[in-house]
């Protein structure tokens, strides 16, 4: 029977006091024999932790005692080996690195689309579908008709958007109106931040797949 629980989590939320959370969170994880990496930034929290199930659930419950993280969601899996051997709570500028100042998904991200509604959206011929993952991930598999920005890292995506979706780009405004855009990624964090960037660029109709491809595969039957 698997002895270890792994939990992947993220949430965009305003944490102006994020630096003050580091030491207590590190101590709480270690006290519960939990290992992994958690990133804290002013824009939120992101990371993966693992350990005895009782310990991991204690850490998740502890995080949710902060009202700002009460709605924190996570994905979990069991294993018979410890995937991590030390605990690191790190302070960062961003919980997922885009490298563009002033982008706040907590305030201006696109509209979530539930996995069961995703196919209907991307089958709309007026929707521009963009895969926000890197080129290697895209090569493994993607949605039919999705545009591959061919990036090697997430921080390259903003330049691609400016180039390809700007006034002179191949995905430029259609008939004076910016196109409807749907974006997706593996677990939700990159597409959520990507839609915030597009909103900042003046795109009004921007959507992203809630929970990413992982949630889609869990939810939508293959025949669909």
C-alpha cells in the first residue's frame, strides 16, 4: 500500500506579507515530516509537497487557515517512495516566471472554462486556441487546431504574443476587433497568468481551461 501522499497546489492571491510566511511554513512542514518545494510571492503560492498522508493533509489544512488561502485547491497522488528529500519554502518575485511587471491574475485573469465545456468553446471557428506550454510539452500532444508558440520557456510567451498578436502579427485584430482567445496548459497556472497578460494587452474575450489538461483528462471521456 502506498505510504506517501504528493500534493501539487497553486493559487494566485494577494500576499503582501509573503516574506513573513516563509519561516513559520517551513517549520510547520518539517514538524510534519513533509518535503518538497513551496514558492511564495506577492502574487500567491505554488509548489508540490509530499510525505506521510497525515502530514501532508495537516500542511494543507494549515495553509487553508489563512482566509486568503481558504479556497486553495490541490491535486494529489500516492506513491510508495518519497519523491523529495528536503523541504524548501522559497521567496520569489513570481510563483510562475513570466518576467512582466504588473500582471496580476488575481485581479484580471481571463474567464475559467470548465473541462466539460471546453470542447464546445474550442470548436467555435472564431476562437484562437493557444497552447501556453513549451515546445517539448506540445510535441507530446495537444488539442487539435491549437497554435504552438514554439517557446522553450514560459517567459518567452509575452514576446510571442506581442509579435504574433500585435497590429502587424499574423493573429492581428480581425475587422478592428481583437479575437476571442482560449488558452490552456498542464495544470492551470500558466494559462491563468497568460490570460491576465492578454487582458493587460487589451484582449477582452479571453478564456482558459480550468485545471489545465490534467483536469480535462480526468473529467472528459476520451470519445468526446
